[in-house]
C-alpha cells in the first residue's frame, strides 16, 4: 500500500474535521478531499473509523517524538519544567494546526472516551500522561484539567494563526492557559 496515499487520506480527514468537526466525515467526503474515488479509498482503509484511529495514532506518535528526551530538571521549579515540556507540545501543534484541532475534537468523542476508559491509550494519551504530574489537583480532576489545557492551547493557537500573531506568542499562551493550574 502506498504510504503517500494513506498520508493524503489522513490529511483530508484533518482538514475536514477542522472545517466542520466529525459531522462532516464520511468516506465519500474523505475520498473527495483526498482526490480519489470512494472505491479507491477502500484499498487503503477498510472504513472511516480505521482512518480516524490511525490519524489519532499518528498524532500520538508525533507528540511522543516531541517529548522524547525530556527529563525533569530538579534545579527548576515545577512550573518551569512544565513550560519546557509544554513548549514541545506547542511546537508540534504550531507545525500541524489541522492535527491539533483534530486531536482536541477527537478527545471529546464517545469512541475516544470508550477507548480511554478501556485504557487503550495508557492514561489518556501522551499529552495527559506528560502534563498531569505538574498539575496541582486531585487525580480525579487531572484528566479534565488536561482537556481544558489542551483545548485552550489549540484555540489560542488558532487565534494566533488567524489574526494578530504577535499578540499570541508561546509565552503568552502558556501563561494564559496555566494561570491558576500549576
């Protein structure tokens, strides 16, 4: 199977989700966005869910690659360590804004929630597993706080891309998102 075609299909999914959420996703729309027929799409993926899951997995792998090598520095405060770690995530989201939007929306779907509950993604994915130790809250609230942090990070990044980018630098977004959390 052509890896390039699979990547093109997933890129179409990211773009469709950014344009209108998961409600726009159908195999027909994905095929059209990928400049192929629906029949050809099935040569690469058996169904829409498999495309979505592989797209999510690619993001998780990309995020993991961004944080590989990060080690907590005991000479820095928790907030400073968190900022170093968060900057790695932010760099990935900034490089792939369509994936960032997909990631946020996917995490609210029943499919994801069922998989997270069944522990298919570890704690709740790379983002949560990495960020949660720095969040000053009871464990029961950490996952929800991670979702809020992720959502707000991506929304502020979208605003930066769409408008006055100089106002939304990484430091500003970090301070805005984590105010009162760590």
